[in-house]
C-alpha cells in the first residue's frame, strides 16, 4: 500500500513540472505529507491557493473590510475564501486536512521564529484560522461552482454578520485581552500561548 501511494505521489509531482517540483521541495513537512496522500489533488490545490491569495490581496486593498491581514477581517476572509474554493475543487475532507497541515506548518514557523504575515504565529491565531476554515467549508459544496464574486460576497456578509472570528485589537491595532486590557509586546514575544482574545468578526 505504501508503495502504491508513493507511485501516485511520483506521478502527480512529475506532472507539476520543474518549477513546481522545486516549490514542493521547499514545502514544510506537514504540507509534503498532504501532497503525498492527495497526489492527484495537489496541483488543483496549488492553483486554488494562488488564486485565493490574489483575491485576498485585492480585498485587502479595497474598502470592503478592515484591511487587517494579521488577525483582522482580511485574515478571516483569506482563510474562509481559501477553504470555500478548495472545497469546490477538491472536496471537504481534502480541503480541511490541507488547512490543518497549514496550521501545523505555522507551529513549526513559530518554533523557528519566522514571520507569517508580518508576525510570528501563536496559538490564538491558529485557533482563529481553524475556526474560519470551518466557516469557509460550510459556505461551499464540491462541484457546485458558485462564482468567484458570489463566494467573495457570501464570505464578506458572513464576516459582517459576526459568523467568523478575529483577534481583539484597539483602534491602533494593538492586541487586547478579552477584558479589553492592552497586551504589551513583551508579553507576546516568543510565546505560543498568550492572552490574545478571539471575538466575533463584527465586534467593532
């Protein structure tokens, strides 16, 4: 069985071409494992992920949401939209497992002290992403090709109605506890667990 999966994996990776093969080699361990177990869905997932990032960047530069890509509404949009698009293309289970692989990658990023979206990942950010992934998955169905514009506005409406989660901040973008107290940078630096607070996506 392992040999069978390995052969599927080689066939799939071989179809990527040299450029994408190089990108595969640069993937984290969790994402490499996802590709290994989903060899024929990997290329679709790559294309969907690229497009989801492009759309999210456009939303960030628009007045539709809060422009906050690190714990704010744009961050929530990116994850929900990514999952909704993935579910349409590769199905719910494969999409969910790729989302989980991404969060495992974020934990590795934290341990290596690398930046994700300008900040080092932490537990609350990961919980936010996983929650918003599930909302995104619930807003699409495999094979039901809702238009890109339709998905975008479906997710924006969900954000504005408070169905997704963001991290609580003040008007200056500083992190707050659930009680509204300012969290100093010193208390956040290098910590996976901290006092950041998840709130509804329309809390402001």
